[in-house]
């Protein structure tokens, strides 16, 4: 009887040893999933192109440039202009602030004025805060944002489409 009990213990011992060696632990599976998630997040963030969030940030940065130029026109009492530098793909203000437009973003301008310093003038702010008015449309694939400047009040708004 003692011999049978010893054999039974040996079998149980062998089975549990092979079970431990045969599968993966929860910790190993979790570690592999974590590594896959990290690699996937790096791939997404390093993918070229302007995403919807980046396009929105670009529209807000453009609006900030226009608001600064309007504010400076009111403070200084002098006309301030914002123009497009086609070579650099940038919007440039009189204060030398600029916003670079990425290559994959389409910029449509409604209300381009006369050439100014070798660049096409987009907008002019008067000392009273009024402007020549314009609509700048920044788009990429299905995402589109409009930066509108009211000609009468000079107020700048951003609209998502």
C-alpha cells in the first residue's frame, strides 16, 4: 500500500511540473500585451501627416496670429497686415510672427488682396480694429476648419466642419 501511495504522489508531482512548464503565466501574457501596445502607440504617433487634432491646433494658431495683429493695430494706431509666403508655406504678420502650413494641409483663402513685400496680402487690420475680412480654410482629407475674420469688427472665429 505504501508503494502505491508513493507512485500516486510521483504521478501527481510529475503532472504539476509539466503543467507549470507547458503554459504561459498571466504575468508573461500581460508583459507581451504591454509591449505590443507600446509599439502600436509609437507607430501611430510617428505616422506622417497631419491628423485632426493637429489641424485644429493649426487653425487655433492661425487665429491667434490674426488676433495678435488686430490687437497690435489697435495699440499702435497703424495698419497691420498678414500675408502668405508661398515659398515657405507660411502666414506672416507685420510683427514677424508666422504660422507654418504643413505640406499635406490645403489652405484656401477667400479675400486675397494686393501683393505686399513680395507676398500675397491676406488681410489688413485698421487702427480702429476693422479689417478687410477673409476666410481661411485649412483642410486635410475629411477634416476642415475655417478661420473667419469679420470685415466690420475684425473679430476672429474658428469653425469646424
